[in-house]
C-alpha cells in the first residue's frame, strides 16, 4: 500500500522547481545586506586588490555586492548548479556588472577546472563548504589558484 499517491497534474516539474529557486533567490536578495554584512567587512579588511575568485557563488549576490563595494577588482564566480548560473547571470546583468563579474559553472573538486580559471589575489568561498564532497581536495585546488602573496578565505559553519 502506497503512503502517498500523486496524480499527474500537467505541471512541468523543471519549471516548478526553477520557480521555487527564483523565489529563494528573491528572498536572498532582500536579506543580502544582513546575511553578508560581517563577511563583507572581513573581505574589505583583507585589503586584497586585483582578481578575486568566488567558489560556490550561488545566485551571484555576494560577488555583485563585493564588486559594487570595490570598483577596482574583477571577480570570477563559480557554482556547480546550472540553475544558479542562470540566476547569477541575470543578477549580474541587472546590476550592470558584466564587465567585472564573470560567472561559470564548475566544480571545486575538479583540479583542471580550477586550473583553467587562472590565479587570483583573493580566492574565497562563503557558506558552501558544507556542500563540498571532498573539502580537503577543494581547499587544495583553491590554494593552488591563489597568487603568490594572495589570500584564501573560506567562511562556513562546518569545520574541516
């Protein structure tokens, strides 16, 4: 006996889930300043200039906030989810930051992907470590993307 029976409704499940993701994205945009206030302060205090790499960039909200806060940096943002890439590119375009924030789909576990992105003055990740399959490998890959005298900054609630 089935505990739950769902009748087909003709709803496109992909569109339904992407709609929910878009709603979550709107929520994040609304509360971004509160969520990222301390993190932005920390990143500002690092006083890194030049090129930044954000891993696990989600809908691109933090990357655009950092770019708006510091007009002298360029950011490469990466996320594993194709849906996040779509949302982020829309957000970056909305903020008119396409010339300074580039966004790609990629996996921090994949050494070749990170290598192809180049080297950066600041490599950072916020609230994505707990999603990583192999945190030690990701951190090693990210460390290899840090320029000499650069900084690796990982902010999350999970400990490695």
